[in-house]
C-alpha cells in the first residue's frame, strides 16, 4: 500500500526523499504487517534505530526496481550500499621476445 499526499520521510539510511522534496512519481510504501516480512525488511534496511513496527515507517518507491512495488511480498532491492564495487583494471604483462631484437 502506498500513501499519497502524506507527510512521510523514507526510512532507508542515506536516502533524503521526503514529502518536502518529492516528485509527482515518488510514492511511499508501508512495511508489511507480516512478521516474517518485517524481519526481512529489518535485515535489508540495515538501520538499528528503525521503528519497524510503527505504522508511520515508510520506504520510498526509488528503492524498488522500476520505482514500483508490485506485490505485498515484493522486496526493495536498490540501496546505497547494494551497488557492486567497481572492479580494478587488470594489468597484463606483455612478453617480449628479446632474442629476435638482439640479432636483428
């Protein structure tokens, strides 16, 4: 369930979306009441001070792919910490055939 025209802030650490700076497409979703799903959200959100059982705790739509929660069990997957680390470039050593250069 999402809320429209309400005064909420996103509970994801590092996300600054709120009712003050939201666009027309931004929605805020409640955390499901199912206890197992709440435990999963608690692990995903990595926020020890989060009031997971509060009716006012909301997550903005930017944390779901395609900016939409598709079902009650559809979990958010886009977080500031979920982006893969950039791989370092690989260094390749070129072999030099020294014997051919010495005798040419």
